[in-house]
């Protein structure tokens, strides 16, 4: 799908920038794998430095699905763990905007980002798209920033370092309304690293039902019963 300006051209530019970085990402992680000892659950200082300027944006088709799910849910309150430069956040905020245009009321996307430089650039993108008023971007460790998300949550996107996926969901879970949807990225590509997350969403006592959608890398779609 295509969005009207200023959002559409901004997303085109950001997706192009992210895709242009993919060869460098592939080369870096291939080199680390050859060296041995690469563990996706350990984000060491070398990787931290390399990733500092990388968008690693959610693929356009996955982000579009998130937009459509939020529209179908008539989502007003959305949580995103792993905002980075804010590409997927723009899709989520656009969905909330479009829902509010039709239904009225108030809404918000609560994002969280650990890196101040990334958060600053994300805020610039939100302003450029005219969506800043719909985003509450919180800086710092998500185990602190997501302790209080206030009212009921309709949709959650987890596009985050895999060991943080379960802590993020555990914090938000008490606020999920019945029928709320949680999406986590790359759950097939990094299935072992998501082990603790899968233990949670597959626990019958959790009230979740879940399945892995066949997008590149896998996309986990989880519903709160």
C-alpha cells in the first residue's frame, strides 16, 4: 500500500536506506560467524558499535501487515519495543491516526528505544511525517520504560534484541485487552534465541494463542484470548 505525502515519500526513503545497508549487515554477521562464537543472544560491544547507524527497519510487507492489523483492531493504544529510527513506528502511528479520523477519541503509540541518537532521529522522522503528536517515545531500558503503559493495549510490536522480547511482553501483558495482537519479528530465523519467549506464549496458562507466519525470517502472530 502507498501513503500520501509526507508519509509515503519518507517511508520510501527510509526503506531504501535500510535496504542499502543489508549487504554490510550480511558481511558483518558472516564474518562473525566464521570467527566462531557468534551468539544472537549476546549483543557485544563490537556489534553494538557496528549497529549504531543501521536502521534494520521492519520489512515493508511486515510493516504493512502491522498497519492493517491495527486498522482491523481499530487500535488506539499501541506499544512498540525496539523503535530504532522509527520506520515501523510510522506505520503504527498512521494506523492510529486513521482509526481516530474515523472513530474519534484519542490514541497513542508508546515506543521505547535504548539509544539516544536513534531516538533523536526517530523523533525527527515522526515530525517530518506529521505524526509526532501520536507517539510517546521513551528512552532507556525497556524493563523500566514499559513498566507503566496506562490503559488497555490493542496491539504490540516486538522488533527487538531477542532476549528482551519476553521481558517486554511480560510487562505489557497485564494491559492487553482480549483479542489484542502481539507481533514479533524473525521468530523462525532466531527460533533458539526466542526460546524463553516461546515458553511464555505457548504456556496454556498465559491465555495466548500463537503461530509463525511464513514471512522472511518468520513473523510471530500472537493473540490474547
